[in-house]
C-alpha cells in the first residue's frame, strides 16, 4: 500500500517542523523525501544477525522493520538466549560460517566487536550477502583497503553504521560548509567523549557458555578478564581504539564529510595523550588531543571531553559538549546529536541558492541500506567512506602510540619515509583467524 505522504504535505508542515526543531524551514522543504512504497510481506529479504550484544540486537530490530530475521549468531550462549526471546522462530548459530552457508539469507547485520568486523564482513561478501556493518568499520587501515576491494569485486552492498550521515542536522551543517557559508574554512574542532581509565584487572574463570577463544579471534590469546569482553572491549587497543575509533567513526566522519575529504584523508598527524593509562588496565588512550592537517590547509583538532552523554545533553567543566565545530573567516557552525547552532542565526536561516551543491540525502540509515540492496546503488556510507572515516581515527591512534608527528599520503594510504609507522597499518593475526580463514 502506498504511504499516505506527499511532497505537498511535507512542505506544508515544514514550518511546524522547523518550529519544533533547530532546522530552518527552507532546508526541510528542500529535503522533501521522494514517495516511498511499503514493502509487502513477500518483498521482505531474509536477514541474519551476527553478534547478539545490546547494540547488535538494537540494529537488528531496526532491520526487522524492513526484512525478516531468520537467523542469529553469537559465541556466548547467554546472548543467544536474548536473541531467542526476540526472534523465537529464527535459527540460532554459534559459528558465523555455518550461518553464512545458508542460501536463503539475503543480507547480514554485523554487530560483533570491532576486531571481528572485517573477517565477518569479508566472509559475508564471499558468501554473496549484502552487509550492514556496525562502526568502526575495521580494526586496521590494512583491513579497510582489503574490504573496499572485496566490496568492489563482489558487487555487493555494504552500509557502514555511521548513522549520523542520515541525520538532517549533520547534513545541513555539511552542506552549508561545503557551499562556502563560512567563507574560507580554517579549522574544524571535534570533541569526542573521553574513554575509561581503570585497572588493574584480575583474570577470572571463563563463564560457562562463552567460547572465549573464538571471541578473541585474530587477537593474541590471553586469560579471560571480564572487562575485556562485551561492552568494555572498546577500551582495549587489542580489540578497538577507545573512543578515538568508537566515537571518532561518528564525529570525524562528519568532519571529513563537511570538509570534502571523506574519500581521502589528512597529510599530517600529531597527537599527545593527556593522561597515562593504568598498568594492567584498559590499554586504549582515554584522554587525548590529535591535530590533523589536510592538503588544502584546513586544520582538524580532535580532543577528548568528559561530556560523555551520547545525546549531547551533558557538558564538561568548560561548558563543552562533544560534537563538531566548523570555523571559517565568516563565522562558525556547531553540530551534535539533536543540536545545531551558529555564530549568527542567518548562517543557518538563509537558504542556499538553487545552484548549491547538495549532499546525499538519507533520513533513515537502515532504510537507505535496504533501498540500496534493491536498487544496487551505493548507500550513504559505503565501504570507501566507512574505511576513510575510520582511517582518520586509526591515524590518530597510531600517532598517539608512536608519540611523534607523522606524514601521510592519502592517495597511496602510506606514511611517507617512515617504514616503522607503516608497520602499524596492519596487525599480526592468529593463524586460526587470518584473512585466509574466511
């Protein structure tokens, strides 16, 4: 049945929507969606979830609005039990390779921890599945290059879960910046939530029902520590990059979108940790400052902040919340979740001309993925963009760990005249879980 929604009704309600939000009416009117048709039951693809943690189940719940969840997988029996509650008719697996062997599965949602994203995605592409992958897309820059090539060769669709690209506030900010609303762009300031600085931690017996060896995957074998697993894995460099990669895959993605560098990257990186990490505790830097320079002279300054509330409602002691601030010689625009403001209101309220560059418009990240699976067009955060967005995060992490200024060639994706730094583009993988294993 057609959705009872037209451009006329959208434009008519634009003023009311603008009054209820911080978005200008001209932007809402110019963002009127094309008419969509709801999918019939027979038109819905079969979906499988790999990684049944809280985030994975949440994203799969979004996917269930557009497809049918027929299978789910996890290495933890307790999380399989949570999946059973949500999808009692779906089939449970404890090995993603067996799940991917099912020919009736059209696409997967990858909700695994960061160090598993690439291997699962590569295996899914090889099995002929389209992929919605949680961010950050990869654990290393080398993984990203391989994944981009695999997507290209397989002709499958991959959407990176950097869902801020499908938010009107962020698109408005980026469109204004890309069209010179701030004059000459000089600097972008990005504030990311600080990470956790705790420890030391003690080893414990592995919980019954958890395949700890498989959870570790490509990473070094270590004894079970509860803080290494599940929600807090992202604060360990072995499995992630801290908030630098976790939140950076959101805010640094928007920074590069707004500056037009979302398919390239910086040319130099300089970083410093602001606190030392506790021995035998979390290993990803929790507080930091990273400075990037791009080939057009734009500076990107990324700092951690104690404003950790994801919705942007909490500020730190300096009155700063996490988000992105674009600064030019004509003023500034700040954007975060649920908030956009400018140094002068007219920077937002003055319409862009008809000749303005308009960016890829999506108002629903998961819906955009499903639509592209049908049309075979590229989604708003395709593999190349997802790779480049997390690459700038990885570059910051590498600079923090090496402690010196680095020079980067974004075309060749190599550090220049620095063999030691180039050794950090990939990590040693356990033979049981290498690229050849999938």
